[in-house]
C-alpha cells in the first residue's frame, strides 16, 4: 500500500497550515488523520517487506535465519 507524492505533499501542506494562526478546520483534521494512517500503513508494509526478505548467514556461511522467518519466506515463494 504505497502512498503517492501528492498525498505526502498534502500531509506537509496540512502540517504547515496547522502551524498558522488560522489552524485546521474539522474536516482538515480528519483528512490529516486519514493521510497519516495511510502513510504509517505504507511505512509498515515497506519495513515488513524488507524484514521478510532478509537471510542471515553466520561467519562460516551457514544459513542461521530464524525458522519463523523462513516459514514466512516459504509461504511467499521466496525459499524452497
């Protein structure tokens, strides 16, 4: 679930407007909340994808990836 550049720009615009004396309207506060959730979901998905693609190898070259992670990787077709 990726967030677009336009959505990030809107988050920044709302943040800037919030710092002005006029502040945000109730609708803008709700919009900001929804955009923040979308942004956080995007960050979480990206981090999860990075972690799930990790393979740990010790100094001797042995795969020491935890079994829980190997299971997830197998389910996603990333491992035999």
